[in-house]
């Protein structure tokens, strides 16, 4: 997994959907994607560096 920290966007959580895979029989199978705390801290550090904070 990767994060692109130099392209920021404002989004609404109400408009987000979980990623999914299409299956032959069940239609969509939703996938839960979670980041560990260490990865979130790395993303936060990259965003702060890009924004000069």
C-alpha cells in the first residue's frame, strides 16, 4: 500500500465507500482496509513535511 502525500483533497466520510472486489456469484465483496498506528504516523509526518508544518 502507498500514500501520495502531495495531493490533498477535502472529502466527506458520508461519500466514502469501502473498497470491494467483484465476484461472480455474490456481486460485490467489500474489503476492510486498516492501517497500523506506525503507518498512520508516517503518513502524518509526510503530510506535515509537505505542508511545512
